[in-house]
């Protein structure tokens, strides 16, 4: 079964390379690591076969050394001390109301608490090369260039120290998890049509090269591991991993065990370890093994058990609404400092209520589709990762664990976006993740405004076309690195509507949407309706008119530059086109074939999917505020 899967991956990758001149680099890692659980230091060897599928001859390559960020004086440390709203998990004290400078937890680390990753004996095809360390980046001057379609083999030794748990990775988390091993190895930087992506690690997320990982981890035999890939030696390990009915063959005299994992066609490898993990396995859709590793805690064990069937339901929802999960295992592991997605697994904090456990798992699992299968560059296009994940996970939660008090699954995203606009601090979504002035702006832009990109796209092209777009996007770009233009072109191909204006205004500017009903003019047996565009961003407009007899008509004004229209999504309601209103015209009028006395209500965007920043002018007659007093003559 595994061989069939790998063959399919290889065939798919070959086809992907041939389509439309697309290419991407490829890596094959072999790593052997020994972890000392007393000192939190580890030593390892790495063999990396690098395939240059680009049309360029490469004279140097770059590796990420993420652990080096957790040292006093690092760029991550400096950013923590300069940003106005630092991550509270990463600072020791922070009182902005007292203008008190935050104390970075990194800045006070002692030598035995810091993280580091040191490289030695770096060879290219057996020849020593020159390497230079620049913070969290290793620059390698090659002994010989790598020609287009060429391959080379890098070998190196590395020794690292696991930092104290400060952000995502580290030792001894706030919940007592011993080892959260994320971004722990020398990781090849991505090279694509834009060039090298050798960004320093300042605190945001990641980008990696597709490839295969063969990893052996030797550790104290009391520790239980979980992570990326498939465990190859189940019957040597035990701990609930072994095949049913097969005796576990643990060398009793040995103090350590070696865990052997293979992870095919991923762009990352993560693991976590603790002596007190409970390990449960639950059968998911398409016979995917769902693994749950969590610390034995009577207060939370029941919630972890209870959420396992919900995790299977979530995977089934994502399979149905995006596309099938392509691997045969997924692990939910207690670790890290919140929730973070990794290849074939997630690390989440585990001391949560049942609802919170399901919610964080929904979001992080959804990242398997929107990041670990559709692998956008999170530093440049974080909204495609976090926003699309938020969209599909909010829909999934509404289905799997509905909140009876929440009618609109996207309500929170819109509220967050409106709040950001009101602060006046918004920056374009195309801003590099490290360059946002505030964490608040980065978060709302990536998660909430990114989510609205899709919910609002459904308003523009229609909900059925949005569903088709997500599925086509997944099928066309899985195991690739899609860019913003790829989701736009997919939606255009599905809907037949031109969408360049939408991508540009929503993601590359801070233009806001504000359309309003300006006035009604009595024309006897008819009524003239005057609409206005107050905001800078263009949008098509749905105008629902309700008459005093209860009947309705929908007036639809598509933008001319759309060169297409969506279907009428209001069964039983007549739709009337009002043509000719485009962005350059601040106002527009049309005629209703009924007198004003028969008009009960006029409303722009009755479904509230358009992120209109001023809802008060969307309705005629203007709604009376709930706390106002109506004066009668």
C-alpha cells in the first residue's frame, strides 16, 4: 500500500513539472539523531540529496537554523523588544499602559537554556565546502555548481540544544511536555521562480521544499514519541504503536530506543516526546489512522477521549469540501505553546475544555490542506494559509460542533476586520509577515481578512462556484506552492468572471468597501433609487427590495470589469439587472416599477457577505438604533 502511495506521489510530481512550465525543487533527507534527555542536547548526521529542477545553475544554497533564534541578541529577541504588542508568551513582563518596555524571555536565557544548531563537516559529493552562519541562516558556497536538472548530495554533522519553551518549539512547556521538536534540524531553504527564500526566523511561520524524510531518533526508552511520517519499527517500540497481536520486542537491557520514521512527500518533519503520554489510535475516514498523544491528566483525559470521533468527523468534512487527505496517518499531539500545524501532525496545548480541544484541532488539522498540501509561502502570503484555514475550519465547526447561539460562522472574522479598519493601523495583506507594525494587524489581516477573501468571493461568484473553486484549487495545486494568482485564476476559470480587481484591491491595498442607499425619489407610479459608492474598493451590488405585500425583487449591479455575472441565488425572487455601474461612477440610479408607497425596505447585500464598513447606509429606511427614543407628534 505504501509503495502504491509513493508511486502516485512520484507520478503526480512528474506531471506537475510538465504543466505550464511549472517546476519546484526536491529534497531527500536521511537523518540519524541521538537525544540526551538530561542535557536537552542532541547530535545528528544528515544526508540530503538535492534535485535542481529549476532552469538555473546554482552556485550556492541556503539552510535554515531555526534554533539560533532563541539566543539573546537574535533578531527574534530584538523584535520582541521593539514591537508595540509583543506576544505575551514570549515576554516576561509587559505593561503598555505604564509605557514599560517588555522584557523578552529570550534576552535572559542562560547558556544552558538557549537554543542552537551548529554545523560541522559539511561536504558536497565528498568535497568540503565553505559555510557561513548569519543568525538563523547557513550560507553554503558550493564546491561545484548544480546544473539544471542536476543532483548533488550534501552530508553534514549537526549538534543542537533544545531551547526553553518560548515559542512553538522547545523543552518543558508550560503544560510539562518534555520535548516539542519543531524546526529542529538544518532545513534546506526554498528556491523557486522568485529566487531564494532564505528569510531570517523572527517569529512568523515557514516555507519548505517538498521531499521525503527518513529519520531515526534515538532517545531514552521511557519516552513516547509522535510526529510526522510512518513509524517503521512498531514492534520494537510498543507504546500502542505495534501491530495487533504482535509481541513487542524491546531490548530490555538497552537504555535507549531508536524510533524510525518515513515521511513521504512533505516539506517538514516534526516530533514530540514525553514520558507520560497516553497514546490512543482512532480509525478515521479512508482508513487513516488518527493518533492522539496527550499527558495523563485526570482533569482533561475525558475531553481528549471525547474529541477523537469529532476529529474523524472533521477530516471527513475537509475531504468532502476540499479534497481527500493523501496520507494514512495524522497525529494530534499535546505540545508547543498554543496550536501549530506540521506535516501529518499538529502540536496543541492540551489543558483545554472539550469544545476548545475540538476547535483548535479543527483549525490545525485544516492546515493539512491549506499549508501542508497546498504549500503557500506563509511569510509572503500568510492570508492564503491562515485565512483559508479559518474559513474551512469555521464551516467545519458549524457542522461538527454547532453553537446554537452562532448563526453566522464568519461573524467573528468580519468583526475583527471592522475593528482593525477602525484603528487606522491596517496594512496591506501583501505586507511581508515580519514587516507588520503590530501583531494585532498581522493576525487580523492573515486570519480574519484572509477568511473574508473566500466568504466574500462567494458573494461575487456565487456559493456553488466557490465550492467548485476550492476543490479545483486543491486538485490543481496539491503538492505545489500556489501563489495568490493561482487562487484567483482558479476562481476565474470556474466562474467565467474576471477577478483581477478583487485580488488587487483586497490584498494589495487597504481600500475599504462602503456602498449605500442615498435616496429615493417619488416619480408617481414609479420610484427612482439612488445608490452611492463611498469607499474606494469596487464591488458588485445586490439590492433586495421588499414590498408592502411581502413580495421581493432583487436588483443586481455587476461591475462591468467583471465581464461576467453570478447566478441568482434567491429561489423564487425575480432578479433584474441594472447595468453600467462601475467604479469610476460614485453614484448610480435605477428605476423601480412601483410607487414609493409600496416599498417596505431596500437593502444592499442582504446576506451580509460584503465587508461593507458602514452598514447603516445599506438599508432604507435607515434603521432606528435600539437605544433611541422615537418621538411621536
